[in-house]
């Protein structure tokens, strides 16, 4: 079983934060704001410069002007301090399902990571409010739909800004309640947004980046689970372990691919070749599994670089360099890197679903499964004709895989011109990230079914008189025992929905350790 997360708070504003930091906060970890003097000085200087400049009749986008295409509209000084509130309110038009509690916490953390860089013109008080929301578990209820990913995640992040003002709903103590009620209960004063602060919260890539962090974490775990499943399938089919030989992989040295092959080798006795089989070479879904899973494993490195660079960037507009006293108008809210990473990740993950789908087809079909019962039914011969084992589960696997593959259409190429042609080329990064989460959900369902079916297959092999019991290595035996601990053999047909849902939860909670020696 996996070790529990560290209780040490994640510190924002000085050193770079990692994907793992955001995942830890999503799962309930705590946060703190840096006390580093240089970082605090930069934050304070940025906020002070905004305040001084607009009072001296300086022109700052979103402070003394309207937003977007309305940047040519001058806001008179007596209305400047009302502008941030209007920004949060007119963007309160999100629709669709809401991000869950964990995603909401990740979004708070991702926005805090960017704003605490000290180039967004926000006060330390605002950052401390975000820290307090994380630590008190006051989580904005954020609709998923309504962002084109440039100018940042404006509409979904308006729900973060609004809750700081004491408006809209939050998740708190397991319920959805008005934030005003929670703040009153905890004795927290709603924040009064200063000029630029509403824009700083909203005009950035925090939603897509937070979702990307959680997607990365889930995909990394799936790569290991798919590797373990491949080993279980190979043993169940009495496969040829020579397909994973270290010498073979040394001549095609993709690092991630070779890591997958090494993990499979650690799960197999490498001196065993298929018995009772007329096949010199196993089918591609077994033989080529390191090459398929390896694409995902090799992609994780550059995806981490894309995601963590975005996470640790000042990604709003304008950038406020308070120490050098520059207002820099640009387009750092553009989520192209996250969009590309998520479009690529969902393709790599969907290929994992397709791989497991093909492996399960081999296990179920007596033409290919090397002597296992049809549909992996554990029924006695006298009752075999009325029992159908995993037949319907395989249909489900096919359905979930097909839907995952359908969702791999890249979102980033569907840019739209919007907002009076001011936002005439946008990233679609949030849609790409949400699509990736959906593909992950479906692939986790496929993997859950694959894990139950592979465990059933190993049970049937273990009860085969001609099977060499020593083919099952300690790591596979441990996995088998852990699954059998809550999943009895299917000897008579029964509904498997409950076991599937339990397994999906175990996968999402990452309760199993895979290859800890690596």
C-alpha cells in the first residue's frame, strides 16, 4: 500500500512548486506563504507600484481601462476601485458540471503559485487569503465550462475571486454552502479587491494547469498499473518472457520504454518460455506492451517540464515589475503549452485503454487464451453452459475504450475568435485538460476491469494441473492476494458493478505500490 502524504506545508512564493505539491494540496495538504525577505519585497513592491501608478494618472490595462476589446475605454478615477468587482460578477456565467473538491483545491494552489511570484500587483493579504482558504478547506464551487484558455481561465477563476469577496458557493465540511455563511462562522472578513487584483486572480492559466497536474499524476500511475497488468496477462496466457529481454531492449533505447520493459521483467521469471503453445511470438498487445506504455512513460518528462514551467510562471496580464517599475502588457495568459501537453497526454492514455482492451480480448476468447475457460468463467463443467463470467465486462471494456478513443480529438486546433475579435486566437487549454480527465476516467474503468479479469485468469491458471505454479513471482502473488482480498472468484454469475467501482476507487486513491524499488 502507498505511503501517506507528507504533512509538511507547501511553501509558495520563493522556490518552485512541483506537480506533486499541487497533488498533495488537492488531497488535503496544507500551504504557507514564503517569509523569504527578497520574495516578500518583490510581492509588496509590485502591489505598491500599481497603487501609486494609477493614482498618478498612469494608464494600466484593466486598472484604468476596460477589459479586453474595451481596453480603449478609460475608467475615471472614482470608478477604478469598483472595476475589479464588476469583472468578477459579469464573468459569473459558467455552466456544466462543477469541478470536484480536489480539483477546486488544486486550482486555489495553482493560482497561488503564480500570484506569489510577485509580478501580478497583488498584496500579501490576498495571497494570505488564498492560503487560508486552502488550510481551512474553503473550496470555491467552480463550473467546468466557459473558458477558451486565453485570456486565461477568466470565467472559472471568477468563482475564486468572488468567494474571496464573500460571494457565491463553496465546498465546506462536505457540503455546498454560501461562502458568506462560512466566512461569518470562521470570523474571516471578506477581501476588498484593490485595482488589478480581480484581473490578477482571473487572467491566468490556473484552472487548466491545476487539472493538468492531477491528470499527470493519474497518468503516471496508470502507466505502472498497465505494466503490472501486462505481466499478469503474460503469465495467464503462458506467454514468452523473452519478448522483454534486456538485450532486446538495449538496441532500441527509449528510456521510458526500457523502464516499462524492466518493470515487466521484475514481475516475470525471465527463464520461462510459453508452454503448450504453438506460437513463437505472442500477439502485439503482449509483445509490444513496453513500446505502447513506453510512449506514455517517455512523454511524462517533457510534459512535466511544460506543466511545472507554467505552474511557476507569472501568467496574467499585465505583468507588474514593481522593483524596476515597469508595466509590461503581453499575453502570458495564453495556455498553449498546457493545451498541447493535455492533447498529447489524452492520446497516450487512450492507447493504454486500447492496449488493455486487446489484452482482455485475448484472455476471454478460447481461440487465443491458451486453454483458459471461455470468458474466464470459473463455473464447474456441469454448470458452464449457463454461466458467462466476464462476457459482459468485456463488452463494457470495449465501450469505455471506444469512448476514450473518441475523446482524443485535439482541442487546441479548434481555436475560436471571440470577444469582438480581441481574443482572436485562443488556446482551448482548459477544454483539452478536461478532455484528458475524461479519457483518464474511462481508462481507469478499463484498467479496473482488466485487473479483476487478470486476477480471475491467474486464479484459473493456479487451479490448472498442468500449470507451473512457480511462474507467478512474489510481486504478482502479492497483487493477486490484494485483489482477491475483496474480490472473490467468479464461479457463478453475479453483478460485478460493485467490485468494478471499488477497484476504480482503489486506482484513483492509488492504494497499490508498483515497482517501489525503482
